[in-house]
C-alpha cells in the first residue's frame, strides 16, 4: 500500500500578513486608543529580574512585573496585586523593559488592542496605556502574553482583584471604602439579594505555582520562531531544540513561598489566621502547569468562579453557589480562579493541602501543606 | 425561517482546501461551504433568526464507509509524521484524515457504519456513550470489514476511536468526532436541564442577551490532540508499542486543534467562530490526546453546558457556570456556549455601537493586518501546549474567535477584507 501524505493546507498570498503577525507581532506604543476619561490608574513595568530563594539558600531567577510607583512593595513575587473597584475605567500605563512584552488582563474583556495578545494586536516597545473597564467584581489575574509558555512560568503574573462598592448599610460602617485593603475587611460579590455583596473579615489569596528550574536559565525569546515575512510558514523558521513542551517541575510554590520536591515543611505564608464567628474570603488562582487539587480543612461555600459570582443575575442566574464539605477536593488547572467563604464555628488548627499532579501522567508530584488557625 | 440541520456543523480538515464536507457527502459539502449569515459581507439590515430549528429535517447522510489506513501527516513545522488514520471511502478526493471524518445525525435517525481494516494488525472501534454495539466496541481483523447500524443516540458531542492497546491506537490517529442533534427543541440536547433550557430560551429574548437565538449552524468542533512522533515512528517501523511505556513516557511535541496548529488553526474559519454581537455559538471541545489542558478564551466568558466523561456518561449541567478557563481532561467532551455578547469591559456608553465607540481601533492596521474584526484567542493555559517542535510559540493548540459587527446587524468597517486569510473556500 502506498503511504499517502496529508499535507498542510496551502497558505495563500492573502494569508501572509496574518501568518507573519501570528509568530512575529508588530510593536506599538503610546497613549490609550479611543480614550475615555479614567477613574483609576495603574502602572506596571516588565520585566524586572528578581531571585526566589529556597530554604537552602538556592536562588531561582524570576521575572516579575513591578509597580514603579510603589518604592516599598512594588517588587514582589507573585507580582503586586492590582485592586480596582467595580465600574472603574482603568488606564494602565505599561512599560516594557529588557524586551518587548504585553499584559493580558485575564478574565477582563476589553477590545483586542487592550487585551494584550501580540498576534491579535501588538507587543509594547516603550510604553503603552491599556484602557479597560472593570465591570465585574471578582478574582482575575494579569500576565505577560509574549512567549507565554516561558514568560508566565518565569513569574510575569499577579492577582487582579475587582472589589464591589460598599453597600449603604449599618454593617458596612467600619469597613473602609473599596478597593478594600489586602487581608480584609471588605465586601465580595456573591449571591445575597438584594445587594449581592457579602462582608468578610479576613481575606486570603492562595496562588499555587510550580517551577522547572531548567526553564529559568532561558532567555526572553527562547525557542521563538524566526521572523520571515516572505514565507512566514516556512520549515526553516522553526527552532528545533527547545524544551518548552517538556515541563518537569522540581520546585513547588504557594503564594510566593517555594520549596523543593523533598521539602515537606509547612507553607507558613499561606496559613490563614482568623477567629470563631469571622467570615474568611479565600481566593485562589492557579499559576501552575500541572493539575491542582485544593483541600480545605473546613466546610466552604464556593461563591465565584473565574471572577463571576455564582447565581447573581442577570448573566450568572444559570448557576448557584455550592457548599463543599471539609476536605472535598477542588480540581483546578492553569489560570482558573475561585472564591470561597469559610465561616469557622470552632477553634483549632485545620490542615489544608494543595496537590500537584503531572499534566500528562496524572501522577502526584507534590503536596503543599498549610493550615487555617482559628482562635 | 426554516433551519436546515444538514448545515449545522463546521469541522476543519487537513489537506487541500475545500475538503471540509465534514462527512456530509457531496451535497452536504455544497451546503456547508455556503457562507452563513455572519460570513456575508457588510449589510445594513439585521436578519432576525427567531424561528426554532425545524424538528423533522432528514439528515444528509445515514451511511458511512470508513477505512482504517495509514498516512504521513505534515506537522506545522512541515515534519511528516506517520499516523494511523480513518478514511471516508465516499469522499471523492480519496484522502485519509487526522482526526477522522465527522459522523453526524439527528436523534432517532439511522446511522449505518462500515469499517474496513486495511492495516496488518487487529484494530477496533468504539463510541462511548451509546448503548449496545457502538458503546461496547467491535474488533476488526486485518483485511476484514465490520458493520454496525444504530439509531442516532441522545443528542450531544461524542468521540469515536480505536480502543485497542489503549491509549496507543487512539493517540496514533484513530479517532474522530460524532455530533448528534436533538429531533426537536432549541438546545443542543435531547433532555436539557431546566437551567440549560432557560439559558437557550433567553438567547435573543432576554435583555442581557440582545441579538439572536442559537442556531445549529453556529457551532464549531475543537478537537484537541497531542502527538509524540517517537511513538509514531515505532508504529511506522512495525514495532509493538507497550501501552504502559507509552503512557509513562509520552511527551507531546505537537499540539493540534482539528488536526491543525498555530497560525493554521487560528485562521481557519471552519474552526474559528465569527459573527456579529448577539450570534451565540456552541463550541464542542473534545480531547483525544494524552495531556489535560486548561483552555482559556478571551473576550467573553463562556457557559459550561455539558461534559461527557471518558466512560461515555453525559452530564448536561444543572449548575451552568460562567468560566474563561476550564480543565479539559483527557478523553472528555465539553460543550461551551460562547454567548457572543459585546465584550463587557469595553468602557463607554453601551448604547453606542462599537463601530462608533472605537473607530480608531477598528480603522488601524498593525503589522499589515487590520484590527477589524475584533479578534480574540482561545489557547491552552497549560502553556506547554502552545509550543511546536519544542518551542516556536504560539504554534500549538491555539485558535480564536472574531466579532465582525454590532448587534444591530451592521458590520464593522473592514480596512482590507482580503488580508485576514483563511481557507480559500470560505472566501
């Protein structure tokens, strides 16, 4: 039997620009396009080099996004959390350093040029002001969308929290105005007619991540294809020796605290401290390339997914919040988010875990252990 | 307006353009290749599509004759990779396909399937989720033909594949999609949950879903797959492949959607949904590969409608969540409703059409490509899947969707309608 070929389809002359832009986006800079008067300003520069230190003193090279207007806490890993208010119109001034970059405001849905994906718009050379509204209160993230396999892994991401406005109630008197301070107190959007806001006393943010330290020796443009405008689909454009399909994590991270595979000590930074009778809001964001299962040692109410509150009309009316028993696994993968409420009724220390499973074999690679301490 | 259910699905293919057909035969090909409402040029008139799909349209095709054969499939970097593949013997071009041809039907109508094994080893065929022979699977000896006839089952998304030496034969190319539409109703399901029914009732009628209801033509299949050519080379050499070793050592080097990667998958209108605001689309995601992924869509959150587990059990969702990213497990089918609402975080008066609110953006040309229509990606956020041949971002499992106009039926101005590319048959 003759072995037949199933060829790639022919790329017509009219497709050359989109094929070229797909792998080699143009650069662009400047002020907001089709500008609207903003109510909120953000500034971020990327990339900034920093080291992530393990307990044995080993330093892992990371890249982060910095807040250039915060000289005290502007350079952290994960990159500094952004907090805006529901309904804000945001102007985000982004500076590309060391290379061209973009920022994608993950889960926030503006126009293409403000979505931060090079192949559908551009990469920033110099500075650009992204413009978008934050019309949905919830848990989002932001990250670089260039050579994303590598840039997301290297740490070019952070949480993006959109806070609902404070309701006009007696209960809200002692809560500062939105955006609420990190750690609480504040209000979160959740099914709760008529305001669809719920007050929390303590806010926690868990961000599991995993690191393949081999990848952290690579350069910004590692394994990128060559730009060839005359023949953007040509075989010779492709690099052949990359490892960006081969993710073998050897360091595991929870909310910026990193441990080697053989280090079973507790993740203290992620530990939640609260009191009986308080309401805890736990937000989680997966920044892994593995599969995570989160187990929380207390019953939870799952109130929002990917930034959208369950059950809240109009667009959320087809869903509803879900009660989960203590220890019931929540399975998530890269860039998924969830919000849950925890209302402890007794004092004690309640263990919590995050498992990391291999993305192909499904085998468990690591369990990160932390806890909720209730007084 | 009568809706023709023969035109309900698009499914990208490899090989020469015009080969789509999606298993609907020659007549079906002609129907399928006609541009739908969204693909037509700018118009000033809105075409309301309020009618429910007709209940009793006969399917275009009831008989499928497949061969199990072999082929060299050209990867995105032009590397030929040996595969086992299904071939539709009634396809006039006589080419195998990877993934296999679409099987489609309407619940209750007959499907007659014959499969000839032209390879030297025993192969099999199964469609999990269907009672009786299709769901139990059959064995086909070398050189033999097996047949099965069954009524098209409960509506939904299905995968067929060769279950022998699992997962080896499936992953080396012997897999494909099957889609069944309900005989009646306005959802994709025979027995929708009340919330799924309410969601589809609200499309085009509720204030938060201005525009049109869902119609079956507004559907796409996104079949995700992963390829480790080391094992394909073993198959080409005729070596026996141990399933345990395969599972333990599989390292994908190529990641595909409907058999294409990167720029090819991102600019194939049989894969990329496109339409005006208010033209909701159904996306049927199937994972025949070896890795779980975390598909993320930009521009709109999607409703997670249904999941078919690897066992074949269908779960039409009672709690229909809105997500922008969701775990796609191996051997799972997952249906998304892409509501095609105006991207909700574009600042400005929502009563002003986008063509007037963002005229600068829509008129810009960047990198030789016009910013109209508004284009958004869908990609795996387990970003390894965005690689090809070890890197070359983003030439892996990526595609997208395009908004071509406002909800009032007026398309955005296009700076250069020819430059967006795509398979010639769509243009």
